[in-house]
C-alpha cells in the first residue's frame, strides 16, 4: 500500500480493477503500473483481493480485485479518463460483452472522479453500486478509508462496516 499523494482525497479519481480470466494477478499488477501513466503523482494502490463473483453467470471463476487512486492530469475529465480505461481493457484482451458480468481478463470501473457527478448513458458517477460492494469497499478502505463518495453521507470505512457478509473477500 502506498502513502497518500499530497492532495486531498476530493481530487482523486478512484478506479476499481477486476480480473477473472487468465493470469489475473499479473493482469491487475500490469494494469496498476499502466494507471500510473495517467496520474500526476504516485498512485495509491490497494492490496490484491480474491473475491467471489457477484451477479455473474453460473460457474464464473473468482475475481482478483484491487482499487487504485490517481490524481488526474490537468485537463483530464471523467469522460476522457473513462476512454483511457476502456483502451487499457481492450489492450489486455477484453472482448465486447456477450453476457452481463461475464468472465473477463480486465475490468476497470471509474468509481469516482473527485466530487464530480454524472448521469449519462456512457457514465454514471459515482459508480451507482460501489457503496454496496465489498469487493470495491474493502480495497478502497486501504487507500482512502475516510473518503466520502459523492452522494453518500458515510465514509468508505463506515459503508464497509455496514455491509452484510454475503461476499467472500480474502487478501492475497
């Protein structure tokens, strides 16, 4: 886990990383290294976590998940960052969706972009289900436990403490 960048959490872009196809550990670590190229400061990196698939097709493999926090470069917008995340997914072998939440080598979700909010067909910020997902909140609590996602009244740590234990999340 890295120390915090010298900025307020309100300026962080939070990216959730997941993989359940291929060498998931390597894919996530490579993606984190590539995310560093999108940040003006060293990124915050959570541990890797093995998690049970949530709302996935039957017999989906377990995921490796992590969260990264980066300080967007000057002029970066949520939309331009989302495009870069989608490019990274494709470069890692992600194919167009055939089924909802199907296995994939790399999934990058933009969870938050500072205090920005969006509600478009392409992008909803903050991510509409992040506050309900242990596989996002557990790693996020390592790098930004006091962060309050836009629209939430509780910190990441408080949201995590209030979740039911219906997801298996194990630090790798």
